C-alpha cells in the first residue's frame, strides 16, 4: 500500500470515529433536553423533594 493510501485509510478511520462520537453527543444532548423539559413540567413541590 502506498503512503498516500495509508494516510487516506487513517483519515477515513479518524472520520468514522469522530462521526460516532458526534452521534453519541447528539443523543446525550437530546436526553438532557428531554430531562430538562420533564423537570420544567413538574410541580415545584415535587421538584424540591427530588433534591433531598
């Protein structure tokens, strides 16, 4: 394999890794946003009990 082919293969591998990490981060953000919306909808009394 030529050096440029090795570089291309390495860059593709790095890109796949970064894209995977990005998908995970997007899922985490969606989950946190969902939890935030749920927390906003709870009555204040119930919310304060969760902090005990």
